[in-house]
C-alpha cells in the first residue's frame, strides 16, 4: 500500500501533461484542462501538507526550546546546605517510571525524557530535570519533528512515512532551538555535579 504513492505521483504528472495536450487539441489553452486535473490529482495526496506545516510551526513557536523554571541559584537559596551533600551518580542507568524514561543525576535530581505523538504525525521529545523531593521542574527542553523517520524504511507504520513533501521539520524547530539543547545539557551537567 505505502509504495503506491510514487507510481501515483508519476501517474498524476502524466495525466496532467495529457490534459494540457487534450486542451490544445480542442483549441483551448493547455491550462484550461491541465491546471484543474493537476490540482485535483496532487491535492488528493498533498492535502495534509498545510495543516501539518502550521501545526508543527505553532508547536515549535509556543513550546519548543529551553525553559528554565528555576535557576540553580534560586534552588540553592530555597534549599540551603543541600547542594554540598549531593554526589553525582556516575553509574546511573536509565529506568522507566510511569511511562517516562528517567536517569538519576544524584540523590536529589532526576533527568526525564518523554516522547509523544501529536496531531498530523508530529512527534515531540521533551527532556527535563526535576527535583525528586518536591517534584518541581528545574529546566526543560522540547523539540518537535515531522517528516520521514527513514525515507527507505521498510515496515513503516503509515503512508505518511513515504510523503517526501512532508520532510520539513525533520531537523526540528530550527537552528536557534537546536542550539538551546546544548544549554540544557550544560545545566543538566551542573545539576549533576552540584555537590562536587
């Protein structure tokens, strides 16, 4: 089923070209028949491009990037003397809890990774560091992607995986927000080594 998209696109191009010739043979400009046929045939499969693009852009603008909920200095002021007692967990292993992938940074902080699927095939990945004692978020970073997971993937889960025109966003929410992930990683490192 999924591999039928490429022959369909070739057929749509062929039929559009034939419509141009047919219009000319009837003494009309080629676009009189060709344009409606082309728009109709391409709209059938590309109808989801605009809502996907707008949804991806909206999610990136509203929720993408880094959010610092509490600075390290603020946390230390609220929890005096605790930072000095923390020891980095250098041999921490990932574990799952409540469907969230987690890793202990030290006795007080846990790093979490959450993946979700959204409207129109958009995927989100959120990384966050949480105070295990209070449950408060310290810092979080969100990224939204859409497009082909693997262009030649066998066993893809839907026909959307083969729609090459939906490849925008495979790199995420843009260069600025990608660079913010490095800021998140640095804050996470500082929280891990807070007692050192």
